[in-house]
């Protein structure tokens, strides 16, 4: 009965995600449908709170994308079509958290890792995606942007691999916000580790994930070896692997 309630609750929440993102034009039709599918997989193989965190990330991303959109468009750094993103954007930021949930579920069946630590890896992926999104959407308003691989080189806002003090503050703030919200809403359900110091892992590695994104952007993306969405996917995956490695060591 408990499982049925969880599945129904997840279904309702995912319908809300898919419907709201399409209605508000945060995502196009295929993007909203994929968001629904990803949400269902996360809810079934993970926890409904994780679906809620996905909704939080998507809402925050939409707000950040729409923030001074006309000014971004005038600068030539606006994302999406009038702020509307597609399925490829959803896949770039949602596939890693989904894979973490499925792998964590299968690992849990074998007794290798419990849901508390799977949750830390999951929220690190979300934290990394949120950190990168905020750095990109807010950092473009900075007039002093440098290349992460060569801080002496000034580049235009929106340049692949470009970073700014404003963007870095936004990135760290996003990673902190996502991680703190997750800890607060998850603690009553007992799905976070008892050690409070663990809270800092998704903050630190979410922010590191953003830096990895910038490094990949300054190297592989600038050389047209991989695209922006592949960079998003890889940076989130690397951040998740790093925090998992630390958890195993601890």
C-alpha cells in the first residue's frame, strides 16, 4: 500500500512538473514530456522528495533564464527560444540524476549503499546543474569576464569557459541553496546522513561541478569537440563521481 501511495504521489507531482513547465513555456512539448518521464523514474527508483528537488531546480532555472531576458537577448547570450528550453536541455541536466537513482536502487538491493548516501550523490548532480545554470544566467551581466584556463585573458560575457566574480558568487549561492533545502526537507524523513558535516559535500562538489563545466567549455567546447549539452552532462557526472569517491573513502 505504501509503495502504491508513493507511485501515485509521484505521478501527480510529475504531472504538475510536465504541465506547469509546458504552460509557463519553460519547456517545449518534448521537453515537458521528458521531464515527466525523468521525474517518474526518479520517484520510483529514488524518493518523492528527490522529484521535488527536480521541480525546485527547474523552477529556479526558469526564473534565472527569464531574469532580464531582453537584456540578455540584446547581448546575444539568451538561452533557448524566448527562454523556452527543449528535451536536449532536460536530458543534459536530468539524465545523470536519473542514472544515480537507478544505480542507487540496484546497489541498495545488494546492500552496498543505502538511500542516505545515494541521496547525497543525487543532490550533488542537481547542485552542479543549478550552480552552472545560475553562473551562466547571472554571470553574463558581469563586464569583467576571464577565461578559466587563462585568467589573464579577458573574454566577452557568454564565452565558453568564461567566468566572473559575479558568476562564481551566483554558482556557489545556487549550490548552497539547493543543498540546504534538500537537507531541511529530507532530515525529518531520515534520508540524509546523521553527520551534519555531510551537508557540505553537495555544496562543495556542486560548485566544483560548475568549474568542471567551465574548464570543459574553455577546452573541448571551444574547439568544437563536444557541444554545450555534452559539457553539462559530463560536468554533472564528474561532480557526482567525485562526491561518491569521497563518500566511499569516508
